[in-house]
C-alpha cells in the first residue's frame, strides 16, 4: 500500500516539475525573444485567424520546451528514487512538491509581469474619453485634392527601425546595417527638422506595435484594439476569423482615395487572411489584394510555392514593378500598398541576394532589405509616372526579436520605426522643427504629402506633420497617449463594432 502511495506521489511530483520547467522555459522565451509583446497584442492574435501564420519557429520552441521539461523531470525523479528509506522518500517528496509549487507560482507571476497582465486589465477596465475628445472624424473633415491627383506608393517594411543605423545618423549602433535606407531618409523627409543628416521615425504607441495594427493606425488615425472584456471572446474558436468588423464606421485613407477614383492594390508576400489584413483593405477602399494565394492562382508563382511566410521580397518587388507598369497605363490615379516580410522574426529569411557581411544572419537580412528598397526606389525614379507619384516608406513596428543586438543598444535609446516620405507635391516641404509622432499621424500626413488640403490639419487622432499643429505625442507625451489608447473607450467600441454600442 505504501509503495503504491509513494508511486502516486512520485507521479504527482513529476507532473509538478514538468509543468514548472515548461513555465520557466516560457518566461525565458518571452524575455529573450518577445520582450515587447504584451497581453493586449497576444490576445489580439489569439482571437484572429492564425491559420496562415508561420508557426514553424513556435513548433521548434515547443519541442525544446518539452525536451527540457522531460530532462528536468527525469533528473528530479532520479534523485527521489535514490533515497533509501520510506521516511526519507516522504520528506523528499514533501519538500520537492512544495518547492515545485512555490516556483510555479513565482514563474506564473514573472510571466504575468512580463506580459503586463495586471496593468492591462487594470487599465482596460477603466473608461477613457481621450479618443472621443481628440478624434477628428474624417467623415466631417473637408479634404480637397489637387486638380491633378498624385499617385501613392505606400511601402511598409517589416520590423524596420532607425535603430539599425549608426549613431552619427541617429541610430543606436557604431556601424550602419541599413546605409541605403539611411541615405534615402536623410535625402528626403523624416521630420527631423533642421537635422538633415539625422533619422527620425515613428514612435510606438498602443494598438500600432504589430503589423496589422500599424497598417490600420497609419490609414485610419486610430489604434487597433478589441473589446477583450466581452464574455464571448474567450469562447470563440481560434480558427474563426473575428476581423470582419475592422472599424466599419470609420472613413480611412483607402475610403477617401476610392471616393476620388483611385485604383488600389495591396501586395503582400504572405497570406492576406492572416490577422484579417485582406478584410480591412477590401472593406476600406476595395483594394485588389495580391497575396500568396493570388500569385499561385494567377500563375505568377508555381501552384505550391512557399518560402518563409509566403514568397521572398525579391519577388514582391518584381511583382510591384509589373503592377506599376500596368496601373500607370490606366487613366485613373493609383495607390499601390506593399508589405515586405523577409525581415520578420526571428532571424528573417536569407535569400540569394543576401550577403554575409555580418556574423548575425538577421543583420544580413536587414542589410539586404535596405539594398532592395533603394533599388526599387531608384527604379521608380526612372519611370514616367514618378513625377506625379509620392512614396511613403514606413517600418511597421520595431522587431519582436528583443534579443537581437540587445547588448549593443543603449537602454535609454528610443527605438522608432523607419520613415521616409519621398517626392511630395510641389510646395510641400519639411518643417524646420523636429516632430514627435506615431503611426496615427501618417493618415493625414500621407494625404498632405500628395498635395491634399485638410481642413483643420487633423484626421482621426492624427495630425498633418507638415503643419504646425502639435501631435498628441507632442501635446500630452507618448506615455499619456499610450495609456489612454489602452483604456476602454465606449466611443471607440462604437466605431469598431456597432453591435457593442451599448457597452
């Protein structure tokens, strides 16, 4: 009877230490790889369509976690079985289980602290009228296009930061991984004022620190968030696409350009359905979405082709050249939006164009992206349509790989996403003052760069950076804006999901 009881206790002890090892691994993994990921972003992705995500890195991490947990469990069981008497075994099991449970609770606390779970729920349960008070409804704002409407090319660069440039140009390093992008930004407009050789970029704000959030914020002037306190949220299937209602009551950049007769396309090197990017752009501007599936179905890629998240940036830029040739032949002005993917977490995708200038493969991928973007822009400049085309290049968010270059970046350095505005309309010039701005400000700023006059210089929560109006970040400070974006906003809920207007 005692032997059977001891066996059951050993099994329970093994389960405790196995789960403890898993928890410790999760904490270390988040700390080393996703230091910037918080509860809100994690919840958002878990409640959207994740079927098309590149989950290979997570499968590998899971396999490592199970392997390490199994090894730890076996080790502690071996110690237990080496005890020679029943009494010593009982003491060992009692101490082992107590210590295991205590360390589990500590690990859960550390994971919660890392994800800022308590701060999230504490902040999110409180209502804020900040968005409502500062929202300039694009439906009510008069926008006036020039007689000859300019084309727009909006290029989102995955995980691209000003950080990767050298300190002399406003970066964080003693060397420059992205010299071509650095020169492109310094030669054009990044709102650094009189500091012509310095980079300035997009400051991270809640709701815009992940790809689809950044794209929505830059085109709507609103953060992307969900009402996470709805009871049915946690009952929904992970396979269910909950992104059908992306800001249905909001007039966005795509909506405005559609009203003005623009032909619009979204070109991405992955699946458009991941996190509902295709839904957002189709519903706001009727963009023609060209993603991995589209390229396969149209024969531009082999039927079963896939590399990394979809297809390489080298192919993306080639497809973009083909699309631009076609769109430029039409009578309508056009808007081509692109999103790169090669520089995605964890170490990017090393294509045949990447060199080996750096020991770190991720650095080689960022350097390769810099060269490819510069080549693409140089090609555009040689085309007839360039004279009437404005280009906006924006990093979607800082890289999620928090371990990348960690020891080379000063903790006090403000990490910003890359920005360059190229070939604005005649008479649109960069202001002399240094601007602090977020993705929210790109909505009116993009239109202004195209020569569009905006009544009041504000759209959504964004401010036209070519004007002298202060941005929310300048007026209230980034921290204050960030906190208010996180808080519950009944006004925002009505814009995002009209059925929840009674919240």
